[in-house]
């Protein structure tokens, strides 16, 4: 197991190219970055990338642009929706992610492409939740959760990021099992989780707790911290790409 230490957060402020387009969805004012991968094989799934940030307003989708830029260069088209991050109103974030997946599935330019949800940290929570709760017609083909907050009760017990879980929910995690991926039905599509053994932000035991309830999911531990999984310059990046290939 890796040793937890200081986290390299440089990817959060690293510049990246602008997206190829910005779509709107939901009520019409929610943006979603689009990166095309013109040379991608026709059977390559479209990735709906849900960013993290412990559901807090301070963190938006811009910080994953280096990641989606690299994914497009590797042949993976992406759509990265913004979602409402209002402390104590978790259903807004959930509604937005659901609406984004439905909107992407209905876009003519993406017709015929399978969808894979990719989420990091709190975005991993939202991706796993959506995969378990979307109606069958909109459910993703698979989900790749990177260092996800996959078990809200365990994350609350660990008091992650200054009690981020009860701040997000506005109440105790035990009162909202409907928002806890660990306590929801197993998603119909395949679930792959990649988690750093040296993660000092969301310890790998949170993903391990999810696996105890959903043993069909596959957890790949990797010797890295929390942010390496969204950093194309990190030694962990090939593991992320390999997990995506496994979901094809």
C-alpha cells in the first residue's frame, strides 16, 4: 500500500485548450464542455465526465480540462457538464447529472454512441449514483469512478474535507440512503473503480466499503494520490486509460 503524503494539486490550476464546443442542457443555462476526437473508432464510447470538488461551489468543470484534453488526444470524445453545487441541496446536483446524460444521449452528433460515465471524487459519487438510478433507456453502458466518494456513510465517519458529506446533504448520511451509491442497487452496466492507495483526500477504504456491497464492481488500486488520477502527466494516467479500454 502506498504511503499517504502531501497531495500534488498542480493539475487543478494547469492551463488547457478551450473545448471544441459548449452545449447547454436542462433548463437551458447549464453548460457542458464538448471535446471531439475526430479519429476515434466508430465504436468508441462517448465519455460523460463529472468533475469533483466535494460538491462545493468553489470547484467547477474547468479544473478537469487538462484531463479531457488528454482524453480527446487519446481518441476519447468527452462531454463535461457543469452541475449545481448548493450546500444542503444535493438533489440539484443529482438532477443535473441525470439531465446531462439524457441530453447527451439525445444529441444528434452523438447518435449511436454508447455512453460511459466517468467521475472523479464527488463526481465519482454522482456518476455511480446516476448509473444506479437512471431509467434503463438512459443508463450508461459503464462507469469509471476515480477515487469516488462511493460510500457516503463511511465518508461521513471519516469527516472528509471538513465534514463535506453532511454539508452536501444538509443532514446525516443515514437519512439519505437514496443518495448513497453503496446502498443503492448495483448499476446495470459495468463498474470500474481506480483508487490511489496513497490518497490523502478520499482514502481507498471508501471504495473498498462500496465493493463489499457491490462485489461485481472491479477495483484497481494504484500507487498514487487523489489528483494523479485526473492528471495526464502522472504515472497513474496509463492505468486510467487502461480502465477505459476495459469498458469498451
